[in-house]
C-alpha cells in the first residue's frame, strides 16, 4: 500500500464519511473509494462497513488503525528530520584527520565553522592516510584532511589546501637551537626519535641517506606528544611538520639542502554526491584564509594552553559539622 492510501484510510477513520474524507484529502470521492478498496484487496478483508448513515470500522479496520497511524507518524517524523538536516539545523558530518596534523592549524577554522553553522555536529576521526582513504571509500567518513607522498587512490579526489615544510625539532640546549637552519648533512650522528605515523618517514630517511647523514634511531612511538616531550627533554631530535609542534620546550629549525615539504589536501570520494553538510564544509574550507606564519600560530596556541593550565581551580568547600 502507498502513503496516500494510508492518509485516505485515516481520514475516513476520523470523519466516518467518505465524502468528507475526500474533501479533507483534496481528492474526489471515487478516487478515495478506489484507494480504500485497493487496500482491502491487499489486506484480504473489509476495513469499513458502509451503511446508509452508519459508516464504521470493521474488526480488521480497528486492528489496522494503530499500525497505519504509526506508519504515517514515522514518515512525517522522517520528513521533518530530513528537512532539519537540509536546513543544517540537525546535521552530522564525519571528518577524518591525519594523525600527524597538529591541532593549532585547524582550531581556528573549526571554531569559525562552528560559529557559522551551529547545527552541524562534527565527529573527528584520527588515523593514518591509508586507513582514512579506506574509510572514505567505505562511507565510514565523509571527508578527510591528509597528505600522501605517493599520491591518492584514483577513486579519491584531492584538493590542495596548503604546503607545509618539515622542520628539525630539538631542545633548547641542543646545538641546533643556535642555528637559523639545519641541512640534512648536519643530522649525521644525531640521536633520532622516530614518529611512527609520519607518512613522510621513508622520504625523510632516503633524503638523509642520499646526503650522507647517518642517524641513530633510539626510540619509536605512535604518540606524537611522547616524541615531542622526549625531544624537549634533550633525548634526541626529530623531523616534524612546522604546524604540528605543540610542546613549549621545542625549538624548530628549517631543514635545507634539501627542503622537504608536504601538501595537505581536502580529500573526498570522486563522483560521489555530496550531502548538504559536506558541501557547506567544503565551501568553508575553500574560503578560509589559512594563517601562513607557523611561529605566530604556535605562540598563540601555547599562550592559550598555558593560560588555561594556569587558571585557578575553585577552592574546596570548608568542611561542615563536627
């Protein structure tokens, strides 16, 4: 049976008159009668008993009434949910973010997007490019922010957002901290702390080897904050994207001879139709003016983090009673 037939049935239940029910539904009385007869044929019995001045529900009609009321109510609720979604009043967007992208690069954009579109709920999933690519293709996320030195699957569409240099991170007391830049050759003999999830780790390793730099790998971790803390403590150095450093004790120096960069892209599935929230998100990303000075961004990020950490907590309440 179809939704308009259910509406006709419920209108007759309300009015107990086929002519008034037809007027209520803005159809002719014969059209309404045919729809009811079609329902009765499908269900295998009469829904209404029609007498001269006494139309009433049959036993089968009374049995069907709550079920069909529920169907119509659920349909109307679904339409309202869809309407709110399209109006961005209650929309959900799943965003994948490469785990080596530092938060300070995106908090400004995410805050702006939330202000402009408060009805869009963002769920962030953090992972490596290969897993994010698979999640996109499987429909588990809607869009991803990531870089890949080997390019992306042909089924994906990558739109460049910005280029980011790789830096050498060291502690305040390290000799590199007194330089303006560090060459690949300068890394020879350095104790190196490896960020396992760095998608450019093979590129960086090959660049070191090509320039005669032998590095001593002493520790590997998937945890970006652990590696940064250990570098700040003077346990070694590491390569890090210029916008990814968040630890206040890190000193960053540009890598030269050669310079290594990565291109962070907005990635979606090629040919897949965008939902309204995704289209709005992509448009916002394209329009956003990404800050260019990593040093300024990092200083602002650390200042905000320090201010939050230094906020006094509420004093404990004095004990009462004896």
